[in-house]
C-alpha cells in the first residue's frame, strides 16, 4: 500500500531526513538527530510537521447540543477561542481515541464550528463513527485539513517567532486558547487556525494553514536556525511530560479511569454520552489496574510489553519506555495492579531476561512552570 505523504514531504527530502512509516504515512523520525532535536525544544524552540494528524470540522446551528453525546467532557464549559482535552468512548467506556476539541465560535452563515484534532491512526475510524451517529442530525462533517498542512512549533520561544512570522500577536491567548481567522499579512491566503496547544510539555502552538503558507513558515523557521524535529523527539518529549500515545498507552480495551484521566469525565453534568452507563458502573474507585510512571534504575530501557514484577509475581506491563534526554535516565509508562500503584512503590522490570529495579512515580517525569 502506498504511504500517504505530507504537503511538506519535499522539505524532508531537501534536508535528508530519516523517514519511517507511521500510521500509514511516510514521516521523518529525525533530521539532525533525536537528542539534538529534543534539547532544542526543551531549551528554546523546535518545529514539527504533524500533517499526519486528523483535523475534523463540525458545523451547524446549536452545534454543541447535537454533538455533546460524543464526549464525556462537558463541552459547554468551553467558549469561543478555547479548547479542551477529551475522548471518544465506545459503549463499554473503552477509548476509541483521545483528542482536543477547539471551539471556533460562529463562522459563516451563523454556523458554529468546532475542530477536532485526532490521532493519525484513528482518523478514518473517528470520521466514520461521527458520520454514522450524525446521519440524522443537521450537522456538516468535513476534513478540515484537505489541501493544508498542520504544524507544531514548541518551546519557550514559540510565540515570539510566530508573531515575527505572522505579524499577529498571540499575547491575548491563554494556554489552550485558539483562533481561526484571516491574518492581515496573509489576507489572500484564507483563514489560518492556530492554538496554544502541543504534545511536548512546553509552551507551543499548533497551526493549520494552506500549503503555500506552510512552505513560507517552514522556510522562515529554517532561516532563523530553528531545528525541524521528527517523530523520535516528539515521542521522548511527550513521554517525559507523561502524555500517552494512542495504541501504546491506551486503546478500546482501556477506560479513562484506568489511564488516570478521570478528571476528563463529567458525570455530574447529567448529559448522556457514549460509554456513560459503563463508567457509572465501573466507578473511579473500582478499577483493577492503573497507568503509572516508572523510573528505572540503571541504564536499561524498558520497551512495550516488558513485564513488571513484585515479589516474583507479574503485576503489570510496560506500555511506553525510552531514555530521557532531559533527566539522563530511563523512564517508562505502564499498567500495574491497583494495589501496587502507590508512589515510590518498588518494583522490578524484566528487560531482555534480566530484572531491573523500578520506582513507581507520577506519569509526568518533567513539568515546566508556564
């Protein structure tokens, strides 16, 4: 099967990026090297082409009333220019996908519009699921990314360089704030979507823009000696920040309670949504396993499916693991039986048939003061 390619694919070739298959896309794993790219974001700024991600547009009158059923989060709690993290759940409360909901407010023809940025591996399933469950609703459902590229600029200097490129101030936007508008400098190019969101644990922005402007932004950032970054650094950055990856750290067999995202669930709101009855039955205090952080002593790296032991008995499995360029030690996420999920609990992780001591920790190994 032919792999999908980003509108910015030729830029990868120009820089001799190392390419890999990811979720049906041919994407860069690295440009100058994983550690250099990782440290660029942690120390200053780096940018990513994330055009493999899905961007779904929902438009309609009284839009939220029609789509609230898809989300366990109360989407009436956000207003125009705000966004929130949430999930699509199946009827068993298993996670179909994790996503960010962006409220764009009133757009053309008095229609409200919402963007959903979803995982590349789940885009088609998400889109079909929405389509199936909105077939009798007066809601327009579209691929908002068609003909466009999706950027992520991440790091403490992000806002300064975006403003220099665009001529548009983002000082008024708070974390998770967003806008979808024409910018004076690019009036002939149509509307640009940008938000103060990301997947690295740093200040940052995600930007959806036409291909010609994506090329312009790429060239501008390169001219400022800002490193393009690949999926390798994106993975180590998100793991240090304790951010899960769909397909590794959760899937349709895992509930938000098990993954540690009970705060996303708004049962007190009384709105009906897919998976609500199962969540009410399970309850936050009746789970049997929990996603935790694990600091591994030594230099061995635990990978997905490595077993976790306590007193000679298997109590769980690793879901994600890597060397942390920031902390200079191996870190991991994994599920353990709830009785062994307390902070500072000592465990053993089996890596290549050897046992290494691990300490249960918070999922976020690195946290920046915003």
